[in-house]
């Protein structure tokens, strides 16, 4: 998998990023910047790509 690949994201995360990107494009933000913001938002809200069951259960257990 190459750097920047979105293979590890769920379909829901991809749809969310697309929606965020479209919102920024409507506000005349460049495509590159809109995509950057969209994926940063998805990562912040969900913690990144797909998670196995045990990793999802308790985010900060330490």
C-alpha cells in the first residue's frame, strides 16, 4: 500500500470524507486543500482506517 492510500478506510469513512470535501469545494477551497481537510477530519473523528474489534472497544484503556 502506498503512502496516502485510502484502502484501509471503511466505505462509511470514505463517504464522509467525500461529503466534507464537497462542502469545502462549494466554499471555493481548492480541490487539494478540500481533500486534505476532509481526510484530516475523518481521521480526527474516527482515529484513522479500519480497526479490529479489540482496538475499537476501548480507545484509551491505559
